[in-house]
C-alpha cells in the first residue's frame, strides 16, 4: 500500500496513462496514414517520392498526434511531482499549452534523428564511393 501511495504521489499513474494514450494515438495515426499513402489513389502525388520520405512524413504526423494527446497527462505528472496536487483543469490547460512546443520539438526531433540515421546507415551499400556493405 505504501508503494502504491508513492506511485500516486510521484505522478507515475499520470505518466503511464499518458504514455499509453500517446502510443495508442501514434499507432492509430501511423496505421491510417500508411494505408492511405501507400494504398489509396488520392495521394498519388506522393507516388514518385522515395519510401523513406513517405515514412518520414508518416512518422512526423503520427508524432505530432501522439504529442497532442499525451501533453495534458505529462503536465499533470509534472504538477504532481512538484507537489501541486489540487490543481484545477484551467491551470493544467494553461501549463500544458506552455509546454506543448518543447514536447513537440523533443519528440519530433528525436524521431527524425533516429529514423534518419537508420535510413542513412542501412542504405550505405548503395553509395558507389564505398567498396563495402554493412553486414
């Protein structure tokens, strides 16, 4: 019971709930965009693009959607960790709006660095100046 009380005080419940909501919205948006961009004709202007660029667009939009759904819970977690337990929704909304841009910058930048470096390193054998391939 004591550990559960510590978890509630430290904002773990808000953090895990926010992570779950963010992951659910990310995967939903990712699956819908993947199906629409790769299968439907209304995005035919994207057909000549490389699949890496298409995937970067899909991940960018999905990360923005996940951050938008997660940021109220992240704000609540931070307020609980600073011992602000009885905060009304107006204050949470104001603080969440202040922290939205840094959260988006963190999530989207991290994804672009990670996915971009993955695409760059797995495509190394196609560069003609190199005589070797990555195993």
